[in-house]
C-alpha cells in the first residue's frame, strides 16, 4: 500500500490520492511549480467545482458539479499557471468510466448518468428481457464530470486517458 510522505509523517495511513488540477493546468509535474495558490481560480469558477486542496493547490471536486469549460479560471489566473494557448488547447485528458457497481448492470433501471450528460456520450442500449445497459462513447466524452455526481452508487469515475502510441516495425 502506497502512502504519501506527508501522511506517513502525520501518522495517516491513507493511500495516495490522485488529485485533478483545474482545466488547462497542463501536466501534473508543471502545475505545482507555476501555481501560487492564490485561490483566484477557485473564486472565479461559476460551478464551484474548484476547491482548495491539500497544500492550498486548487483541485476539481466533481462531487460538486460539472466543468462547463468557460475559461473563467484561466482568465483569473494572474500567475499563468492555467494556460489556454499552444499545447494547452484541450482542458484535460479525462474521460468517464462506468464501473461494475452501476445499478443498471445489477438489473435495476437507472439512466441518471445518461440524462445528465450534456453531449450524450452515455447512451443506453436495450437488452432483450432485461434492463438497458449504459454504453459510453469515449470520442464524445469531454470529461466534464456531469455524470459523476448524480450517480446514486458512485459507479461513474473520471480517469486520465493515456495516449496510445503505435509501435513501428
């Protein structure tokens, strides 16, 4: 079990948590060096999904709502830790993933995530003699998080997508 250094020194045995920085923050290695932890982006977020996390760094809490990609956090960032230019045109590399705890997969009717998705990336495929099953179109998913909070069992997670590189022979 991996625990953080801070957690170890404080006597906490919590596992390392993956923190999602605000949109357009770039790589997780660069952002903490650029961010001044002023909180301007947190105050500017109209959906209030940005919160002050551990150490004062802003982080996204999809349990509070969704990102509408308005760019207000970028505009408010005087330190330019959030940048919407050059390589940072896409806000992040997040995509929704529906886990096995999904109640529709347990034969209980539920379509909450699909109804919450603003781009219809989650659709429900009817099954003969059963409950319609969720299907996620990753190409349509923006990673906004609208599907996360309304899920009654927490089966929807947002995960970082890695780019697959084709091996050349």
